[in-house]
C-alpha cells in the first residue's frame, strides 16, 4: 500500500512587507514544495512609505498597493480572506475572525502593529487612525469636506516621522483643494522635538519644513481626551482644549493583543521575541518579522518599515530551512543606522542618514524611485504586463 505524500503546510499570518519576499521566494522555487495558505483580511498590500504621497495627491491607490488575491494566486497559494485572532502553538492552529481555523506545520507572522493610545477616552469614537488603507482614504475624504465647507482645524497626534509626513501631506492636500488658508494643521507631540529618536539635525529640518508650510507644533504636550469637535491636551500641570474638526491618530506602534495572549515569549510591548533566524524563542515552528517581532539579541531595534523590508530575505531563508531545505537559515543582524526619506508634500523630501541630512527635489526623486521600484518588484505578472 502506498501512502500519499502531503507537503507541509506553511501558513502566512498577515501580509506585511516581509511576507512579500516569502511569496517571491515561493514563486522562484527557493522554498521546498509546501501547501501555502495566506491569512489576511486586507484585500490590498499597501506600501506604507507611499501613503503620505497618496494623501498629497502624488500617487493613485493602484500605484502604492498590490492586490492580495493576485499575489497569493501567483505563488500557488490559497488566500483566507480573514484576519487571525489567535494562535495555539501546541495544537499548531490559528483562529480566524470568521470563526474558522487553519492548521499549520510551519507558521510565519507579519501582521504589523496596532496604533497605540486607542483606548484613551474618545479616541476610538472620534479620532481617525492611519491604517488600514480605507481609514486613510476616509481621512482624505474628511479633509476635502472640511475644505469645501469653509475650513477648519486638523490635529495630527504623533510627532514621529510618520506624523510629520502625514501633517505635511494633509497641508498639501488642503492647498490643492483651495483650502490653504482655511484649513489649519497642527502636530501634537509629547516630546520636546519632532522625531526625537533621530539625529537633532533631522529634527530641526522637520521643524523648518513645518514652519515653511504653516504647520503648528504643539510640543511637550499629550492628549487627554478626544471629542467630536475638540481635543483636550495636557502640558505639565496645565490642561486646555483645542478645536479639532479632524484628529488624525499617528502615535507609536503597539502589539496586537492576541500575540501577547499566545503563550509565546513576548517583550514588554507584547511583540514576539525571535532569534536571529526570526524564529520564536518558544517554538521554532513559529516565525515572525516586522513590527510584531522583536529580536532578542537587539531588542532596541526601531519599529520601522526599513527593518521589515530587510528581514524579508532572511525570513524566506529561515522558512525554507524549516520546511526541509538543507542549507542553514541566513541570520538577520539589523544595521545600526538606516536611511530615512521624508516626503514634505511640496515635491521635495528630506534625506537623513545618521548625522547626514539634506533636503531638495533630488531627495524626492530618489524616494519616488525607491518606492516605485519596491512596488514593481512584487507586482503580479498581470500588473507588470499592463504597464509595458
């Protein structure tokens, strides 16, 4: 009697940037034969670095995102159109939001992160988060309505690079709708400087860009409550209200609750602890990359998209090894510095690498080339053929 051979099942949880490299490796035959399943409730993979450009009117949705169904189909996989809500490492099963489950032999998690501070009073009801894509589209539509209705106050909460890019993009969009003077944009940050975790030269350059475009800075201040038409702020012992027709929530990363509840080792923020092969410290069959993972050997690595992208090839190598490939996994070691290119919404960008900071249209052309090249690399064949 012959027993039918069943290839191991590889389940990709989420479609973060690192998983694009895994799908690419499957298509190229660099992973052993496997039953590939992708679990993601997002119908498009969005390249986050281009979102501010979309808000400012530079890109279309098709230019900054990839169709999930096409990506999975080209890799010969099966797409489960639902988010994962839990994982049981002992049973090797993930639970989905639609009430079903999916078993795995090897699992990889790249679900990004949630936005921190959403439990603050009024935030869930009245603030506008910056992901997923449909939320950003809603922000753009709301800003357009404010401009058409005669103007109003926009407050971006979060003074990191993402928050600054969004504020400048919203200002550029308002200018394009004729609302340059009637739509006022402000950034609220608890830090004393913008992008306080980066070099002071970049902070100063970001501040100059905000001043040039009349974006108000409210620093060393944190939100207390969000209402339908205002936001309560705290600076030191003083509490005050500010009118706000649109509050955009662009704070830091926070892990998804089900990761913390998984029973797998996590760090203090709830991100899965992994080794340099991007395998969970508690279960070598579970891998993780991007914002939802923390390297045990480099726990202070920033939660930035550049690291998720750089993890991608290493994750594909580690998964190949877990599926039976004879070669060892290529270890991931994060670089100490990384290039940041900040879109200022006016056709220019700020380039930063350590203490080296410069600004100009050349930097935006560089950023645009890198971003478009990333999307083109992973675009399904049908999309690539359509632009030839």
